[in-house]
């Protein structure tokens, strides 16, 4: 799952990005509000963490644009992370369209819990569970089952499987799968996709993922 972090404090932004990556998310980090529109247009995110006091364009304006009429990302979960801690500030942030409001400083474990809650709410609005044949994937809970039995996946195996199951009738190129695995600035391992697909086949069945020569990977017809 991909998260957009918009935070102008370099130390805090670096800490949050590292923590969320350890939590299994792909994280893109911006330090200016006026860069948000381009990022949101170029990538598909499942959650946004948004500071209110940003250079270029403040967080309130970013949130208003995101929630505006006709916005293709109007239902995207947004968690405001800010030092503005008065009741009036909280009410204003929520009225602008934030799904949650977290005041700095906050515990990273609490941030993780709030992200999970936001993802569950977002999944409930869309498709709570993806199914293909005997395999079921719950995006918010990050849970996979095969014939009802739980399957243990690494975070990146889960990301590859999620990308494939979201578009079961399509062949995804290696570049498209790498997009699901890596945030900006992360080093792309040369054979990572092949390794993850190999491991997924071992866990879900050799025929579950098919290779299409010179094109990429897809799911075997259910």
C-alpha cells in the first residue's frame, strides 16, 4: 500500500517515512504543499498524511483541493498531522475534510494504529476484500488466505500480490510492479520482482501467477 507523506520538517519526515516503511508501506515524502497535486495525479495512494503548515501551499488548501467537487481522489483517507492543538484547530481540520487529526508530538505506534483505521474505513467504502480463485486478500488488515487458511507474506510479497489482484484481467509490467514496491529515493533491486513472484508461487500455487514473455505478470484465469 502506498502512502503520501507531506511534511516540511526534515527530521520528522525522515523518521515517519522510515517508520512507515518498516510497517510495510511504500511511502513517498513531499516537503511542499504545492507538489501534492502532481504526486496525486501520478500515483495511486491509499492514504495521505498531511501537515497543515507547509511552504508553497498550506495543508488546508491541499485538503480543500482534494475534497473539492470533481476531485478524483475525494474519498482518499487523509490524516492531518500538526502542532495546532486547540479545539478550534481540531474542529476546523475535521470540517475541512480530514478523516483523522493527530497532534504533534505523537507516538509512532499510535500513528500506525490510526493509519490502519483509516485504511479500514477507506476499504469499507470501496472493496473490502479482493478474491481470485481460492485466494482472498484483505487490503486494510494486510491478510491473505488460501482456501480459508492464512498465508504469511512479507510486506513486499503482499504489495506485489495486491497490485496483481487489483487488476486481475491485466498483465502488469515489471515497472508497474516496482511502482507498488518502491517509494521515491529507494534503491530498486534488479531481480526483486522475480524473487517475490517465485515466493508467491511457492505459497499460493505454481499456476496462480503467470509470466507473459516480454510483457510481465498476471493472474491465471480463475
